[in-house]
């Protein structure tokens, strides 16, 4: 399963990057794409590790954490995001997950960049971003 899993995971990572670094998927979709028969705590661990290896993060964090999600459901959805290039979104997600690991200035810097990015967008760009998120 190793080669098939890595190829399918690379496909999933590429889909995420093609969707501007943010993609919504169900656990069923991930399980099927990666070739697992059923969901279980060890599958969640494998999915989380495989995503990390491809530099893809996921939110909410608890869905791929078997200590919290002890009965995963195929219809549960997660958002995948690209952490490969250290985007402002990825940094914001990392800070939101554990703000105690960051200095106040780093948190403020990421916030300021995200606000500036939004302000600099045209109305059409904002609408396109909203449509992409809604279609996911």
C-alpha cells in the first residue's frame, strides 16, 4: 500500500494546492483515496502523519486525533491547508491551535498581514474567494 498511498496523498495535496491552499474533504473521501478499508484510530494517526509528510495541515485538529475522536465517522469533514510555503493562513491556523508557542509580536504580525491581505483585495477577488470556499 506504500506506493499507492503516497501517490494518492500527493494527488490530494496537489488538489489542495490547486484550490488556493484550502480544500474541504470528508474522512470517507480521504480513507478511500488513501486505500484504507475502514476508519479507526490507527487510520486517523496514519492520515495525520501522511498529511504532515506532504506539508498539509488540517482543521479542526480534533478530527484526526484518536484521543479525542475515538469514534471517527466517514461523514466528518476537515479542511486541508497548504503549510509548505508558510502562508499567512497556515501561520494563523498554527497560532490558533496553540498560541502559547508564539510571541505576542508574531501573533500580531500574522493578524496584521491577514487584515492587509483582505483590505488589498478587490470586490471581485473577495467574491471569488467566498465562492471557492462555499463550493468546497
